[in-house]
């Protein structure tokens, strides 16, 4: 049976080193022993973008970009999107198993009864400038919760950590909705415990003067599926940022705030907003060739047409296309959708980008859908309440 090691020959010294291999990896510290002499610090790895570096062991999410596979805890994303609610998937990600009927009921009750914000926190949100970006407001407010719940600093206590996780899943939609309405100059809407998780989010976003908000079931289910599809995506930028901040034993709110800051960037969660900005700039499908020509000349960047990890097909794309068709039956077609469709066809014909990014994906469609519903492109990065919450189980495994 072959030995699970690799042999490294240092041509500088003609010395040979045997390094153990575990799960297809070698430990970077094992390279430190490779030196040219006593004064040499030792060999190091250089991978600034984490292109080929594993930072942890994880049983949460599995991605096979070559085959277009995404799984949470062993379940295919297609199966979860068809059969589960977002809160059931959140439970799965945290505890490793889907909840049964009683566990689902108890879990939903816990989340539902933590959606309110302290009035002083709500008042603090009103102090932001009228045109403050919702992600800046959200990030700041999440960090401020560290002062509201000082017991969160006891990060080594399992039950305390779980309590903060529940609070975050419950309160992030409330803060996101308040951030959105603040940007529009609308009064904040309190959570409604009679509504489901997603319906309540829609209520806080879009309720006006009606006595009781009634969510359209098609759009409520579509938004719930979008939350599922974006609930986790392995060790991405915001996940790594949160783990880095959390490694200092910063409390969950400060760690999540750091993750929110990373999520706001246009190369991460802010890409949805960047796509909508780009489509607005194009204006009409007839302007696409000229826009592509300008990008090729180094003026601007193409945004939102494929995730680089998927070399074959993003499995979320098929699901999003299906629910987008259902949503647009309710709302009518978004003019920007035709721009995106035309661009997709043109990119295939002209081969204007690499194979990974030229895949005809509908991942930009959630932004289009949400904009159609909310009529404000600056809302979209806030709309994933679990994405920024502590990944892994309550025991701290990630």
C-alpha cells in the first residue's frame, strides 16, 4: 500500500524531506524545516488569494466546481431548495441534521421571538445620514449589538454562543429592512410574529399603510429559496474575514460586522448591486456590443455573469431561473432582464471571456427580482440574513 506522504528534494542543499499528506493537503508548517542553513527562517508558502490554501477542515459545505455540485451537510442544494424552508436549512447548517417537526416548531419559535430590536438600537439607526448606504448602516448596527449584549463576549460558553447565533439570524433581517427603509425615508416597520421568517422580512421592507401586510406566496417562496441558495458558500471572503476576526475571541457581533464589511465589497456580496448598476448604465440591449468593446479596451469591468469556482455550471442557476420565471408572472418582466439575456447570448457567440465566467448563469437574476419588488438596487447585499451569521455548529466547529 503506498505511503501517504510526499518527498521533497531541496536542490539548494540536496537534502530530502518527507512530508505527511492528510485529506489531500500538506501543512504549511511542515515546510518550515526546509532551510539552507541555521540562519534561514525556513520555507514558507505564498498564496495571497487563498487560491490553493485550505484554512480549516469543514463538513458544512461541499463544492465541486468542475461538476457543478453544491451541497450543505451532504444534501444537494437542489433537494433543499425544493423541499425545505430557509430556517430548516439554517438549522441544518448549524447542527448537521435537518430538524424534525417538533424541532422545526421550536426553532422557528426561538427565531421569531428574537426579531425585535431594542428601541435604543432603532433610534441609533435613525441618526445615519439620509442617503447612507444600507450595508454601511447594517455593518455599524451589527457591531453596535456588541454593546447591547455584553454577555456575548463569553465566547467559550456553548449556550451563550448559541443564544447570539439565534439573535443574529432573527435580528439581521430587521436591521437590513430598517436600513433599506431609512434610505427611502420611510418609517420603520416592526416585526410581525404572525408571519413566516421570509414573509416578515417582506413586511418590514414593503409594508405601507395597510393594517396587515399580506405577502404574495409566490414571491415569499422565491425569496425563501434565494436565502437558501445564499446561506453558505464554503470559505469565501466574508467567511474567512469572520473566522479571522473571531480567532481573536472577538464576540459574534463584532465578528459578523467584519464579515458584513467584506460582504459589502463589489467583488463579493456587493456584486449584485454592481450588476444592476452595470445594466442600468447599458440601458438597452442594443448598447451591449459597444459596452463590451469599451470593456475590452480597459474601460470598466464585466460583473455578475458567473461564479469563478464553477467551471461547468452553477447549480443555483437552474433553480433561480425557475423561480424567476414564476416571479415575473406576478410582477411582469424587468427590462434589465432582457439586457442580461441578450448579453448571455452575445457572450456565447463572441467568446468574450473565459470558460468559467461565460457560462450562461442566472445568478444576477435575484438582484433583478428584488429590484422589481423593492424598486431600490441598494437593498440586495443585505438580503441574506444567515450569510453573515456564525458558520458552523454551536460548538464552534467550522
